[in-house]
C-alpha cells in the first residue's frame, strides 16, 4: 500500500508559477499545462531522464505525459541526446537545406508508404493548417469536415468544437475565430459514418476534405469502430474529397507505420509531429506525390517556415525513428498499457466506480463512465470531479497523469514492467483514496 506523502513542499514551483503568471498568459505556454481541469498548481520541471520527471522541489514523478506523446524512447535517451549534441556542434540553424532533412524524409517515406513526399514544418498545427490549405487548393472547395472532440492544433479552422484545449476550457468556439471562417468547418460526431454521409449529401460538392484523428487522443482515448475509416475512405472518394489522417499523436506511436498500418486504410494526406522530432519542435505533412508537388516552390500552394527542417530537430527525429525501426517496441508497450488499465479497471470495479479503458501501442486512456465510449459526447459523461481528485492523489504518489480527462496518456520504452507494476499499485491506492 503506497500512502500519499503527508505534506509535499512544492514552494519552488509555486514561486516560479507566481513569476510566470505575471509574464506568460496563465503562467504557461500551452493551456493544458496549467492544471485548470484538475486543480492545484503545476509543478515546474528541473530535469527528466527515462520515464522520470524531477521537479524544482526535488519531487519525482513517473511520467505518463511524455511531452504529449513525442518521446517514445523516454527522456534524455542517449541516442537522441548524442545526435542533438553532435548536430549542435555543427550549428543550430542554417536557413539553407541540409542532409538531415533528406535523411528524416527518407525514413518517414520508408515507414509510411502512403507518404510519397513530405514537407517538414515546426508544429502539428502548422502541419494540419498546411494540409487543409493543400486540400482546398487541390479540390477547389472551401468546406472541411472534422469530428467533435478531435483536436488538430489551434488553427482558426479547427477551433470549432475542438477537443483538447478548447473543450477542456469549456469553449465550444474560441473567441477571435471569424464566424465566416468557422462556418466553413463542419463538425460531426466521431464514429458516426451516417452523419458524414448526411454532411456529404448536403454539402458534398463543397467539401474539400475530411480530417480525422484515426484514434482520438483529444477526448481521452477513443478507438474507431471496426469499419469507420473504411467508410470515410469510401465516402470521400465517392465525393471527390480528400481524406486526411491527422497522425500528429498516433504516428509511429500506435504502430511503427502509425494508425494507417492498424486500419489498412490509405489517406490522401497524413499529418505528423511529436515522435518525428524526438522532443524538439517539428511537424510534417505528406502523402500523394501529385498533391505534394502542388506545394511551393514545386507548385503554387504557398507554405514556408524559417526553422522548418531545423538540423537539431531532424537529428533528434532520425535518432528516435532509427531506434524504433530496429526495436519495434509497440506490441510490448501496448501489453504493458493494457496491464495497467486492467489493474485500474479491477480496482474501480471493487469500488463500484464506472471505468472504461483502451490502448493502442504506446498510447492509452480511460474514462470514468459506464458503457462504451464512441465519441466526444460519450466521453463528456466522464466523472471529471473524480478524475481531478484521482489526478491529484496520483501526483502525490509520484505519478504524473495527463492533467485533463480529455487527453490520452503515453508511455515509452523507459516504462519497464517493474515501473508499470509500481505505477499500478500507486494508482490503485490513489483511486481507493478518492473514490
Ligand atoms: P502542436 O501544434 O501542439 O504541435 O500539434 C497540434 C496537434 C495536432 N493534431 C493532434 C492530433 C494533436 O494531438 C495535436 C496536439 N496535441 C496536444 C495534446 N492533446 C498537445 C498538447 C498541448 O496542447 O499542449
């Protein structure tokens, strides 16, 4: 039985947060980090190694956020650290092409056959914004269709019933998004192919693309129904719209070839981020050669970026992907995630609490709900007050879970079976305490 540490001194974090809030909106550079949905103040990180985060007060945490999915090898993995250090010695940015961009592009194209050409950018948001611009250019159409609860970054066209961030903040639309622009985005329930068909029946000849998180990680973890993606492929093809798999989170994490490998459905475009940068700022979009050759300077669709293809991010991405290509840890990591969920499910059952968990590769999640979770509406039934208490009790037992019920959790090769077993005990005790 692990007990919550009586009093944890987090005063150094508190002082930093106090200073940060006078300088940075909400004291953070991304909203979810402020713990708005779980209460309390965020801890400030001093350093990290493997699966462990160490805060500025000397507390340590088993990390299940892993930079929101970017770190498949854990923090400060020697292969990545060495690659970045070596790259730094040759300069940090050139504003001119360099070989590491070609090396990473070759790896992405090799590991994701549906990606015939790829363009690197600096974030997942840039990747999805650019992919949608390309879809609009390629089809000559203006409407896009997304799914309630799916998050594709903070591009204006996506902040229409987005899942992560906006939904967590309880803002169905973000202020500042022009109504005229929001009206170009259709949003229907995830897993509802009939709703997609109806949207196309109504607007079919105006819809440029469907963009989807193939496994949703921004409403908590939601898996697609058996043939959902095959139906999306059939409907979009029939209506001359493009299908975009937003694999910023799932890419190289749920399987070596991403979600496309799991569902054997080929999208026209794929967006990437996180894992391909090994923890450094990166994004990418790619897909059919005929589409990608429309991107400047090969074609007329403009997109650019000062730090795109940054040599340090490329080096980190290459190091992480090469290591994953050799070791292919996805099945083992999914087994570990499912083992952890099984322990939590058993504890919840003993306590008479509703609980639904699921996993794919090194990504997993749960909802405190009865019955299956097929879409955001189901996920929104989760007991968020219980989630908040559970998050705090877990943190006080040295386990850092994603600080929102609308996020997924992530593990890495540094999450050994022993660490998972230790986590399971701590989380069970935390759940018993707050039930
Ligand atoms: P970024 O612009 O944050 O690099 O990527 C945006 C994005 C696009 N597509 C998907 C499927 C994503 O999950 C994301 C970003 N993921 C969130 C986690 N829910 C990042 C965490 C944060 O916002 O701080």
